[in-house]
């Protein structure tokens, strides 16, 4: 058999270069999306926390029931309950994602029935993706502010 010298095709360096670029393009998105997913997870937790506080405050104001929010840093939980009603539909627990931690002490926050005012105005500090975020309740009211600690 005779070999032709003018055969068309790719050389080994060309094939290796295309393979290297392909691996880079396929491997890059998971690395970028992993850090983005952690940021989204932290934001989602804050949204769930705000929704849970609103739910438990509304239960206190609209239905005249005393409610409680409790933080458990060692168990990585925030628990919301209607006091004295263990099977109430508003009772629920938020589990902290891996990139979120509570850096303040365990505390119980009671919302007064009919007014929704708080009996405890301590701050709750969270560490989310390496940033310190605090939940600050306003004196006497059930209002709060979430802000980044600079």
C-alpha cells in the first residue's frame, strides 16, 4: 500500500489544543456557579428569615396569640412557635445552610399578642459567606432592620 504525503487531517498539537480548550470551557462553569450558589443560598436564608418573622408577628397581631422566635446557634436552627400550641400550622424551624452561622448567643424573642411588640430587643448576628449581618429589632415594636456590619 502506498501512503500519500498530502493527507488532510489534524496534527497532534492541534488536537491537544482543542481538547484543552474544551476541558477549560466545560470545567469553568461549575467553579463559578458554586460560589454564586453559596451567595444565593445566603440571600435565600435571609428572605426565609424575614418571611418567618412576618408570619409569626402576623399570628400575634391578627389572631391575638403570643409567639416566639428562638435562636439555637449550636444546633444551627431558628425556631418559630405559637406559645402553648405545639401543632399550630405557623410553627416551623429554619435550618441554617452550611455557609450561614449564628454568631450571637441563644435567645428567645417573644412577640406580644395583639400588638406584635417584642419583649427582647437584642441583636441577632449571622455570618453569611464570611460577612457579618445583623438583625436589629427596634425598641418596643416588632419592626426590624437587617444590615451588614462594616
